């Protein structure tokens, strides 16, 4: 690692229903915690957790018109994200075609992609 290199890691979480979101600790929190723990495990490589939350509660993975996903993709296009971290790939999307489009957008912006519970690491 380059001395002083900082790798900005965005976390995206999604839950398809609003059920349970009112609880003090819900599925979005659990996903975020797992992703934060993973990023912290890479701190020696310069990984930093983005302060910007990208959480879509109550949105289907089959619909790409989600507010947090739109903000995330805008930030990726603007060059503010180096690595996207998700709990599972299906939190990002449930459609293979949409996943391919997202990966193309990540590639264009030089963004890596990591799923913390699956063997998916794209650089």
C-alpha cells in the first residue's frame, strides 16, 4: 500500500419491506455492521468507511429506482467512491441484467465491488 493512501468505501444496504425498520436494531443495521467490520479488517490497506449512508429500506431489489442507490451511483460517477461494499449481492439487485449494468458503471469509474458474505470481489 502507498503510504497515506486512503480508500473510500461506501456501504449499500437494502431491505425489501418496511417491516421491522422501526426497531432500534434492524436488518439494515445488521448489514451495515457486517460491512463496517469487513472494512475495518482492511484498515491496514487504507480502507475507510464513508460517512454517507446508502440505505434503502422498503425497496425491492428488482427495482433500480431506489433513492439511496441513485445517490450512490451519482457519487460513484463523481469519483467519491473507491470500493462499494455490500452484505450480499442481492442487496444491490436481484436481476442479473441490472447487476451487469452496475458492474459496467463501476468499471467505468474505477470502483471495486465486494460482497462480505459471498466470494465476490471485483477490482
